């Protein structure tokens, strides 16, 4: 997959972003990516599928267990689950881990093209950012200059 990290920022020309701005910017990119991918994926799903996926995302344990029993009964031995567990360092019975794995597995079953959708949306987003990197950097620099020029607040 991909990682939203310092290398990502360098790849899109924002490696010089101030340290205190990197994490919030990456969080914004992640949120935007999640929104856009979700919108595109939803276009190809029925209302029943959307409702089922929403229950999985909302960590409805009964729905998760029901879905896993039908589509991945031995999920805890599957390489994808093991890899996710190692990456998150969560115990195998942690609802967050199981929910995340189930959501990914659900997408594999119901939208087998989801990885392609993520890649396409990420490429679009990267292009948008690169096209606007001067404005992004300029806006941050202007905000910092304004902060530095303001006198300290009276106590």
C-alpha cells in the first residue's frame, strides 16, 4: 500500500514543511483520502452493502462475527490478519484489530477493485497538492510570519 509520512511529503514537494505542520497536514490528507475513496467506493454498492459495511466500521461486534463466520472463519490464521496484528501491536482479540481486518476483507469481497480506487484517488490527491505546493508553503510561511510579528498577550 502506501504510507503518509516524511517520504510522502518529500515525494509531493513538501519535505520542507515545518515540523509542527507535518502531522496535522498528513492527518488532513488522510481524512481527505478517506472521504474521496469512500465516496468512490460507495458508488458501486447497494444500500444493503453500505449498511453492512457501516456496521463493520462502527465496530458492531455481532455483525463483525457474523460476517467473519461466513467469509473468513479462520481469519486469525490468515496472513493479512497476522500482518495487521504485527503492525498495530494489538492483541488478536482486540475489537479494533478485528474490525479493521474485517473492513479490509469486506472490501476485498465486495469491491475487489478497492486497492485500485485507493491508488487512483491518492494519485489525484498528490497531483492536486503538487500543483498547489507553492500556495500551501506560502500560506504556512505567511501564517508563521504573522505569529512572529504579533506582540505577546498581556497577562
